[in-house]
C-alpha cells in the first residue's frame, strides 16, 4: 500500500499537528454524506463491517510490516517516496484510499483507484539489493501488497476487534478481491479465503528484509514528531503488532516475540480504545462513523 | 528523562499537543455531558433528542461504545474539566455540538437487563413500561414506568457488561496514567486517576447511589420546599435503580419565571447545598441544572445522587473554621491557617496574608456582608476564572486537595446556577441559620418553614429514641 504517491504535507507542517489529524481528515472525507450509490461493496457487505473496526491502526502497522518484506515492493516505496519525513501523512493517504474505496460511491472509488494507477505507471526502477527491476504496475507486487493488508486486517480484527466468525472472515477475503481488481490485479489471481491468502503469502519466494525495509519499519515503530506519552502508547502498539506477525515474518526481522500477557485481548483492546478515543476527539470522526452505522442499518 | 524532554522548549510539539488537546478536551467534555444523568427527568418530548436510530442493540455494541477505556476516559475528562483551566471555555460549544451523541439501548437490550436483574421482562415486572428511554445516564438510561401497586417511577437501567469492562479499565492504571499525562499535561494525574477509580467503582454499583439517594430522601422527608424522591428498594439492584418519578419545570423554563420566583428557587438550592454539607455531612456533587426540577414558590426536587461525597468531621472542620475566621471573626491569620490546614494553600507560601484573604475572599463574597446581594452571571464567571487562575499570586502555592475536589464542583456549579437565576437574597443571613457555629434564627419565610420542619424532625427523632 505504500508508495502510491508522495506525501504532500511538509514535515514542518506535519509536526505542528497531531499525528492523528491527517488520519481523521482522511476518514471524514472518505465517507460521503450524500453517496450516489452503495459503492463497490455496499453497506451490507462484510467489508463495510470490518473496515470500521477500531483496531484498524494495529492492522495498519502489521500490514506495513508484511508488505515491506517484498524487496521490490519496498524498493518502489523507498526510491519514489519521501514518506519517512511524514509517515502519518503518508499513512493517512493510504487510509484515505482504503476508506474511499470502501465507503465512497462507485465513482469515488473508481476515481481514487485511477489516480493511484496513474501514479504507479511512473514508479519503476531497479532494486539495489536483489538487482531486479520493478514496476509498481506489476500485478505480482500489487497482489503482495493486497494480501499483506487483507491478511493483517482479518488477523487483527478477529483477534482484537468486534466479533468476526470464520465464515465471515472468508467472506471478507473473497469480497476484497474487488479491491485488488480495481488497482490492477486480475480477479482470478486473488486468494478468496483466509487459508488461501496465507498460503499465497508463504508461497512467495522473494521475501527478505532489505536495508530499506529495516529502516522503514524502524520509522513505523518509532515515528518522528510524537510527544513522549503518545510515543509510549505507539511503542506498545508496535509491540503488539510484532506479536501478531507470522513466525516467518517476525524471525526475518529478528524481532523477539512479546510476552504473552502483552498480547491478551483485554489490555490490547484498552490500548486501542485509548488511542481511538483521542482519534474520535477530532471533528468529523464520530459523524463519519455515524454515517457508516446508519447506512449499514438502513 | 521523559519529563525533561516534555519540558524542553520544543515549541512545535507543544503547539501540536495543545491543538490536539483542545479537541480532545472538547470531545471528552462534550461526550460525557451528553451521556450524563442530567436530563434524567426531562420531559417526554425530549426523547426525540436521543439517537434511537443509533441504538445499541447488543452487549457487543455497548462494549464498543463505552468499553475499552472509553467510558473511563470520558469520566476522566469530565473530572479534569473541573481542575484544568483549559477545559471550561470549550464546554458549552462541545455540549451543543455533541449533545446528540448518546446512543441509547434498543428496547430489547434494555428489556434483557431488566429480565436479568429483576427476574422477568419489564412488561411483567411493571404495570406499565415505556420501552423507549426518556433520558440518557452516564452508563445507562432512564425509562418511565408504573409499578404494579400504581406508583409512577423512573427506572435507571445500566448498560449490560459495562460494570465489568469499566472495572477492568480502571485497573489498567499504567495505561490510564499515560493517556492522562498525554491528555492533561501539567495535571497531577496520579490523584486524578485514584479519584477516577473510586468514582467509577461507585458509579457502576447503583446500590450505592440508591443508598445515598435514600439517605437524602429520608433526611429531607417532609421538608417544606426541598424534595428528594424515594428509592423503590424492591425494584432496585446493582444495575437497576427505581425511584419515584418527579414531574416539574426544568431549569431552562424557570429562567422565564419572574424574579421573585427565581429568587425563591435560588434560596432553596442554596439552603439545600449548605444544609446537606453542614448538617448531613454529605453532598450530591452534581449541582447541574438538569438535576433540579422546579415546582414554584421555592419548591425544588433534587435528583441524581450518583456522585455523593460524605464528609467527615475532620474534612469539614477546617472549612467551617475558614468561614468562621473570615466572616464572623474577621481574623485573617486564622483564616489563612485554616485553608493551609485544609491543604488549599501550601504553608509558608511567601505571600502576605492580606493577599491570601483578598484572593480567597472572592469565594466567600456572598456571605461577607449582612445585606442582600445579587449573584450575577458576571460574579459566577469571576469565581470560575479565579478558581482556574494559573497566573495569580497564589497560583504556585495553591491546590485542590482530593478530599475537596467534589466540594469545588459543588461550589462552581452552585454559583453558575445561582448566577443564571440572577438571584438576590441576604445569603449571609441564610447561611447563619445553617452554620452550626452560629445557629441563627430564621431570616426568611422559607427559613421559618424550615425551622418548623426541623423542630418536628427533632421531635420525631426524640420520640423514636424514647420508644426504642
């Protein structure tokens, strides 16, 4: 999901505002008050239900950790983006894309995808570690990024979010094929169940921690510009994300598995809830959530 | 290390925090107020303000909305708002913006709580049951009902599962401390969080509230102008609180009454506050206009005893001394010693006593002189400003000890209410009737009636004592 386009917020501006503010604005903008239709998935889809989960921040961190393990996906980001200077602005752009494709009407979703595809055509080069050429249009890379995200969302929401049973988790993965398709992955290639998704991720040969990936994840785990208290909360979240990684990914990074009590559902939900509480304090967030809820109930 | 860095002159991070915090404060304050029991006995038509279309339908919905620290943080924000000078100005706007954010339980979910707690569905427990709540409460909502023996009651129903999750949240002190430190820099969050834990543990158990409400109801039984609805014990549990339904005029409408009526209402509220504190040694710490219902000629009903503070003789003694030294004996040194003893002012602060008297004296302005005085909105806001004054000469040496946090809320809330009523009275004379160290004779018609009531009360107690 990284590397779609350059962040447009200067680091100076970014540090003046809270890390959550761009996320909040992206969320507010992504949920239209007046949609023309139900969008790609519709209010009764599992995608709608899952994507409003409050554990999304945790899923985002885990997503980035998996996605960065493909050297070519990582190279595209590292060589074509200055995201390190404004990680939260960058995260907000990605979140805005995911949320627009989810909750926007069809025109908004397709427009967002078209803009990202247009940026991707210019993202090409050669990875210095493997020596392989890459192109952001490459369905293989897009599929990897998609799978890393969907696997993370399913895993995190089932473990720490609102109830999502195994059948609905599979339905979610299947519904999300459409999400991959509009960015350029042939629908037939997209795994359509939780098990197939995991199998696919483990089948990809080219998985390793390049220096670019190590650097990127270090920034994700310790982003600049946080005050001390927020940083500690963020560190805790990072530890939980590390604990949720598949063993292969965690050992590639050389992370130590966190103590089991840190990973228990209750304290993790409290941590997520505390961060979400601050997030909800931004104008527009609660209203956007209500718009989603009301449409799901209609 | 963390503290040092926090205080480092990095303006940017300070700015970023205060901007975010202003919004956080807005959200916290507003969200809490929207859910609080202030509107408990609001009229039925105000039901429309509850967001039934967003009703919580399952315990899972409840956990999502109020669990995982959210309920605890809302409460923390509310408490901080009384001791953090940055909060109050944002309050009104926040309330207006967020008033609608209080999703009630769906009728089925509320019914399931009644069934769990009282043993059967509300339609069989009560002769009549209104499935739609008419007011939100901080961790529940309030329904109208008629009991099988024909009494009109208000039934407060707690959100299912909330007691467990709040109890667990409050135990996660480490996380609360960090969040509180991020949200309210410069505040003594340790004592705040201790207080929060205590308050929430009390609040989730409605039996405590029932006990407190009944204490007030019994004490004020037969009072000429003060009324506290009784609890219906057999229909109350830890999660359901059933009390007599009171119907009356709401505060907003009382503001349209003539000044004579408003003065009488204000006198009763003032008497209730003083009497509860000095005679009952207990106080309902929520002097919010929504907790009063008015019936004309000074008669007022007092509702919501979810935040009741009991004062020991030791708590009360320095406060009573402070009043006595300042107002009756005109002894500045004695006054200063009392507030030092209470912990409001650090002993030995390098500030002259006449400055101490002048700064703290504002809080006693209504009782300083034996003459009628009008409590204006301007006076009420001057009190609030002085209370939150972080730049005045006493600021570095003053503090609100934990034992008195509730008392401060009472005071600030009381002045706001009396100020809105623009009430005039000889507050000093009224206070002297109630101060145990003066025990003056009645000074107003309400005072006369109250004195008669008190004689009868004492007579009853004596006869009870004799018969025992």
